[in-house]
């Protein structure tokens, strides 16, 4: 099954191919971006690949408007999070998704599983996300808030290990690192509470 990560942005404006190539070249000079669909000024999809021809990811830019692919993706997300926990995170996300203007979809290809390829993909995705007013979604993991902390439980029941999470209480995000496999941590998060034995990494302040 294809694996995707996505950046969901409230911004209609998008980075130029030149901007992304420059940012990629600063830290990953052996990787390149080529236009698959569209043109250099109005790119619709890009291929991230290595200088050896290995394919890392296909990046699609899907604007959100009536009848668009982007609108269909948002509709699917809204259906997926129906009944999701914690409720405060799900309600915040529903409101956020209604304002998303662009979906950047990263289809992970074979070379994404290599260390260098994965790092190049992460850098490219981060460059788009860090433009601001954006969250990240990952298949089998779920959604982050704008600070990059996961806000819903969409993992498999067998998942374990440390993970950065966020709980919204009284319009303030509280961020912490919990053990996904710890039953007490898991139960607290699902109830919209921070696990009692953990400390806040930092409160992010009120967010709309």
C-alpha cells in the first residue's frame, strides 16, 4: 500500500521550484527535484530523486476548491476523524481543516527508506511546513498541530515508544513526550489529559 505524508497549509501561495531546489541543495546536494506535472512556475507535481536515479518521493500540490482533489482529501480527513480522541484535538482539527487552502502530498517511494533519502524528504517537507500556518498528517500516525506535536490517537494498538504529543485545554496547547505503549499514558491522552507523571515541554499559548 502506498504510504503518504502531507502538509496541510492555510496559504494559497506555494513555494517556487527554485526556492525548493535551493533549500534542498544547501543540505542535500546529491538530491534533485524535477517537474512531473505542470511547469516550473506553476508546478503540480515534483519528483524527488537521488543523483543515482533512485526515486525518493512524488510531491503533489493540490489546491482546495470546489470539486478539487484537495477538497476530496479534506473531506476524507473529516470522515476519518469522526469520533477520534481526544475530543478537544478532534474539534480543533475539524475547524482547522475548514481553512486549509493547499494540500502537499508526499508519496514515499523506494529510496525514502534509506537514511539519506529519508533525510532529504524530511528536509523538503519541513521547508514547506515551516512557511507557517500549516500542520502535518502521516498515514498510520495522524495529525500534528502547527508546532508539530501529534494531537489525535490514530496509531495501531500495538504501537510503542516515545512520541511528542499535544493536548488542548482551555485554548492552550500543552506539549509533552509520552510512551505510546504505556497504558496509563494512553488512557490519559485519550481523555484529553496530560499523563500525571510527565512534565510539560512547553505550553504554546492560546491558539485559534
